[in-house]
C-alpha cells in the first residue's frame, strides 16, 4: 500500500486534480478552441459505450490536456490496440488539421485500427499506420522528427516484462525510437500502472506494474528531459499487490469478478510528461 513517505506527499494534491511540474514555464497549454474540440470528441456519440464507461478511470480530458495535445498536432499513439484513445484522438485531430499515427507491433497489430477505419471512414479514414518498434529496414515506422506528441498508455510495463528482442526487453530501444519520432521540443506522455518504489524490482517483470523511477530512467537514458507528473489517474485504493497482478482489477478481473475488486476500480497510474530538448 502507498505510504506517505516524503516523496509521496505530493499525492495529497491528487484530490484537487493538480499537476506537479518539475520546471516552471514548460507547460504546453491548450487553446480555448482545442479545449472545446477535445470536449466534443470525448462526448461524441460515435464512441463505444463500453469505452465511455471507463472515462472515470482513464480521465481523457485532463490527461490529454496535461500532455498539451493540440488539435493541429501530429500525434503518435504507441500500441493503440482496439482503439480506446483512438476514438477520441483521431476525430479530434482530423477536425483540427492534425495527424494521428497508430504505431502498432507487426502486421497483426493494425487489425484494430483497420476495423475502425473500415467501420467509419469519415472519422478514422485519415489514420496513418506505422510499425513500432521497427527493427528491419522493410518495416515502416513513424518518420524521424515528425511528431509533436508521442503518447503511450499502459505499455511501458510490457516493454520491460513481456516483449523482448533476443535477451533484452524492448524498453531501451522503445524509448530511443520514441525520441527519434519527436521534433525538438516535442512531448512524450506516459501513463502506466504504478508500482511503489519500495517494492521488489522482480515484480516489474511479473505484475504489470512498473516504478516511476524505472520509467524515468528509460526516458532520460534516451535523452528525454522530465517535465512533470500529474496525479489525475491516481487511485489510492489500489495497493498494487494482487494475486494476479494488475489483471486482478477491472477490466480484466482474472482472479474472479469479486465485488471488492470492482469497488477498488482500475489501477493506480502514473501520468508522466517528458520533452525532447530543443
């Protein structure tokens, strides 16, 4: 369970929904028109009802606002899978003159995006498909230096836990490739299941949770500068010590659909913002 040690005192700000910034003057504010357009994209009837039901856990408006995602931006989403955030981002960016890249793993990784694109070309037809990470010359990734924002939601634990090239996790190379995608001054936004800093490092390889310090180390080794953190996706009810890891909690409920797990809700999550220095 999270303890109120000195580094964790910032959690008291979570109830107020305040962002914690590491440096002054680094915020990339949304314009009023962006805010209006983002709200409209989140409220759109085209979104899947099951996805809308999870807004209270994923907090799309304050999360995207914290990352400073403007409607005119070129945005890369890493491993969007079935497209929870795609349902918001793709229409938001298309209407604002921006560009949305869905960066998926291998050919089958694009299946979810292709379903969206074929189901509603007006909303999703402009999605650009790219491979991530790329290891072979024939693979088409996001062009270097092309993105204003790169977003990765609940994926870094997978980079470290389940996906490897040879004997090495994807983490180091994944952050290097995300760095190369961004323009100088571009933003990397990371959301992931948060493991307490005093937990065993072994749990990062099995539980689906990952430490803030691990994410920061990977990002900073790749050249990113840490800008700040927000507690908008925090859940202090999550003790991060479940029998089936993070998948004990909703929506997976792999340890059984018990009322106590539903009462906890989805996982406690870090929300971290980095920048590629100019």
